[in-house]
């Protein structure tokens, strides 16, 4: 792991893994938005961080000047196993047009409302199983005892992977999204077990086809041809990573909020019909996902001289706090009615899993507050946050009051 200098000025030297940013990025973004508003860094080989909704939206919708070839900022823009545009290593999120539309269309049916809603009973029983394990304890951890278990169970079933491998899934997610400071060679070495895990799963599905997303991707044809093995691998890695850390973070952040805002918790308990609006406000206020782009060629953006292959970190969570777009943007309003947030992204890469994410968040919260109608944060100092581009609380020690 590289030892890094602490950040002194986020406008000229931002780092999204800096402990202050990880702990509470909102005041940093607010200051940048008012004074900068596109921050720069020489870290990670050079990059930019636009902070207004207008800028984030403009880049997300501009696939000519910005490529999705790599969406996670690391120290290596060209790793050894690098797969170039237009497919990239994890289609469709790393794909550019026109290939992107083909890769996206293949997976859309699995995430349509019908098949997703059919998962509700399974999600509910998964939640109840983990709540049962917490029952009778005054002090529990809503992160390590609850939020972290819900998305892996759902994704394992969709991909047809063994549910008991969920520790491996979390390690993979941690490696891909959190350990971004590793030197390129270290990252290369550490990626081997991950690639082997997926390779073994694919071999097993080729030998024993079954009714799941992995077998579907291995058999589906585009223009009369099956997908390349690297396409199938990239897409299942994406679904596993995109489906786990994101929703785990959203569930955790919502519980962390409720543990500190008894009036919001009381309203959700007594007015369950508020849940759909509350879910959208949790997503806006604590949006967990920030994705990156690379600049295609030298390009001037809002006066900034962006260079070919510079990173651009697309702060969807910062866009969600832009006071030009949201009234009282820095206030959590549980029944906010107008809420066109950008938590699921903007433009052609908008989240494919949004129906599933909303369902998991809603069910996980409904079940938790039915079981524990009053609870409070036991100790904020013990709360830990995942660093990097998917941000959410990992340890959330709470005290159950009833
Ligand atoms: C609260 C939970 C979630 C949030 C906040 C979230 C957020 C996002 C965002 C911001 C993007 C756009 C990325 C970009 O522009 O580069 C995205 C894309 C994507 N998400 Fe999600 N996501 C969540 C849950 C899920 C789940 C549960 C799945 C599936 C299992 C999923 C699958 C995907 C896929 C496949 C893409 C790529 C779409 C494309 O490139 O066309 N996400 N997500």
C-alpha cells in the first residue's frame, strides 16, 4: 500500500480516499462547489472532480469526449489484463457506444420489474433470518450483523453462485473498490484469485448449465454468435460488484441515519406509507456511488484544460447536494416530494439494477423497523466508512431500545 501525503487543499490535490473525505465529504464538496467548482489532482496519474449537477450531467451525457473504459480510479490506467474500448473489462459499465447498447440490452430483462419483484419473498426471509440472529441483544451492529448480508444473498441466487461464498464476494468487492491505492504490480497479483474464482464458476456453469444469469450469458447469442468468455466474465464481475457494495452502503446509511434521527424513525414506523418517498430521499442524501471516466482527447471543459487520459470522477452524490437543483439540498426531508436525484447515475449508463436496489432497500428497512421500532446509535466514533467510490458505513453499532 502506498503511504500518501494527507490532503491540504482539496481544490488542487483532491483524494477520495483521504480520511476526511471518507468520513464526511459533504462540507468539502460544498466548499469546492462554491469556490472552485472543478477540483484537480495530480494523484492517480491526474484527474478532475466536478461538483455541480450541471457539470456531472454534462459529462455523463457526453460519450464523445469521455470514455467509460475504466470507471474505478486506480494508479494504473492500463493494467496488464486491460480490455480496450468499446467493450472494456466489465460490459456494459466499461463500454462505449455503440457496443454499450448491445451489452446493456442483454442484461436488462433480468432486472425488469417482473423478475425483480418476484424476489421480494426471498429478500424478506433473508432479512428476517439475520434479524432473528440479532434478537434479544441490546447492542447489535446494523452493518456487520445485517446490511452486509442482504445484497450478497440476492446476487448469489441471480448469478447461480454458492450462497456460502458470500465472504469471498465481500473480499472481491473490497479488492476492486476499496484497495485503489495499491501499486499496479500489487493490484495485478491480487486480482488473480478473483479471476480464478470467476473462471471456476464459469467452468462449472458450462459443465452444469442451469436457470440463472450466468448460464443465460453463456448461451445468449448476438448476431448468431455466443458472447466471448471475457465478455461473460466482465459482466458477471460487474453484476456482483455493482449489486453488493452499492445496496449494502445504501441500507447501512439509511439505518445509520435513523439511529440518529428519532423523529424520522418514529414517522416511518407510524406512517409506513411514507417508505417510497423515504427510500428516494435516502438515495439522494446518502447516494453511495461515484463513477469515473477518462478524457478521450485533450478537451477544455468549463475552462479546465483536461488532458487525454485524465481521470474525471463523476460525483453523482455531490450533484445530489447541489442547491441549484434541490431545495434545502443539505437537509434530509423524509417526505420530499420532488426528488429527481442522480443516485443511479445520468445518461446511457444509468443503473440497470435500480428496481432491485430500491426493493432491497425498502424491504431491508421495513423488516428492521418492524423488529426494532426504536434504536439509537451506540457510539458514532466506532462507525467505520468504506473508502473510495462506493461510500457507506460498514460498522454501525446501535443500541436497541424496543
Ligand atoms: C443503491 C444501490 C445502487 C446504486 C446507488 C447504484 C448506482 C449506479 C450508478 C451511479 C451507475 C452509473 C455508473 C456510470 O455512469 O458509470 C450504475 C450503473 C450500473 N448499475 Fe447500479 N447502483 C445500485 C445498485 C445496483 C444493483 C443492485 C445492480 C445489479 C445487481 C446494479 C447494476 C448496475 C449496472 C449493471 C450498471 C451499468 C449500467 C450501464 O453501464 O449501462 N446496480 N449504478
